[in-house]
């Protein structure tokens, strides 16, 4: 565990985002993770962000190492969904990677397990009902439940978030983020949200999850 956590009982919240992929050189998940890195909540928690490459090999290698390093009280992974208009709280992730478009390592996954011998499906460990009530209906933020995580690297990150949060007995899950307005303009995307609105939605999810912890 990092030494700076030893000033009292401050615990870490592990937040991961992804770097560039395909034509998306500005990834909303990377920017949101960067903005929230170091955010302290009631002198009890601190967000520690890690940006991961869009690579199945690197994800398998780095994710468990980061979890071991951070010893988190919560795990939340973020990814970009270019066609979304709202933040999607993914309810499930599948132990399968399948994609024809190569990842950044040039690898194509031909329907293979993310974790050999792992459960086929893992459910989110985020308090979905509380998140929806507090964030969507209470604070009027753009978030909804979803079961459309796909089989690309976002699904792999979601599966690992669910897996390791279950092992640690802490809240954990995955959020698909829409493009922010600047990215949408640069990449000619029709769906988008203001960056501040996406950031506030992620903050709200974290707060709602910690109320359940």
C-alpha cells in the first residue's frame, strides 16, 4: 500500500480509464480518471486513477497488479462508448473476449476467456438501485442501467472489476461513458455530454456506492 495512505485511515478508491484506441485519440474515460485522481472524500477515501492501454494482454497483466498495490475500498472502471448519450452502469460482464478490430497491440480476440476457468458471467457490485435513485432521479444526472457491455476491452475491464471487487468484498463495477462534447466535435460523433456532467455523474456513483459500503 502506498505510504501516503498511512496518514490516518484513508483508504483508496481504484479508478481506471482507457487510453486511445482506433480513431479516438481523446478518450473520455482517461480524461475523467485524470480529473478525479486525488479526490478526497470526507478524509476517509482518496481516488487513485490508473489509465490502461486498450490491450487484452496488458489488461490481464496490469489489473491484478494495480489491485494488489492499491488495496482498494472500491473498484470502478470506466470506458468510452462512442454512440452513447448517457453514462451506462453495466449490470453484467462476460468471461469472453471477441473482437475483429485489433487492439493497440494488433491482437484480435477469437472468443477466448478473459480469465481461464472463471465464471461465465459476473454481476456488478455497485448498488444499482441507489445509484439510479440518487444520481438519475435525485441529482438529474445522465445515467442508466445497461446490459450492453459488448465483448471488447470494456467488457474485459468490467469483468476484472467485478471479479476483484468480489474477492475483496468491496463495491465495484464498470461505467460506459459517452463522448464529451470536444471529442464528439473532433471525431464527428452525434452523441455527447459536457465533460463536467460526466465527471459529476462518476462522482455521484462513487458517493452512492460508499454509502452502501
